[in-house]
C-alpha cells in the first residue's frame, strides 16, 4: 500500500493544478498497464479525529500533525522493493511529498 504524505494544505496549496492531476492519471494508468494497480483514492482535506481512551472527537484529521496522509493506492508487487521502485514515478514528489510503502497484513480469521 502507498500512503501519500505531505504538508497540510493551505488555501493556496489544496487546489491542484490540472497538469498535476494529469500527471497523477498518467502515472496511475502506467501502474494499471503493468498490472500493479489495485485501487485507491485521494482523501478530502476535512475529517474528524477520534483519540484516546475517552474517544475525544475533534476536527482534523491533521489538527496536530506536521504532515497529512493525502491519499492511498493499493498495488500488486513481487515484494516491498519492487513496490518502492514503482512508487518513484509518483507525482507527489513534485511537491516535496513522500510515499510511505507498506505491506498489507493478512488478517485471516
């Protein structure tokens, strides 16, 4: 799984230029053509944070964070090294963001 991270958006930065959206679409298309793309979506810049034993609800989800998770993709790869290599074409790097590459655990019941 790819988790796309970056700095919290400001009024200026949360509007993504059309050419950047096009880069995302082309990169995701290339992953699909390689048979690697399973699915994923960007996340909206609003939400709630439920925290602690008292389950306190606050606006968020990134109120106290220095970076946010902006979206995710699930990919098929031979191993984590191949998944990391595939992530290098991601347009998140154009804005000094980063990709957290994580294996998804199997939770068989």
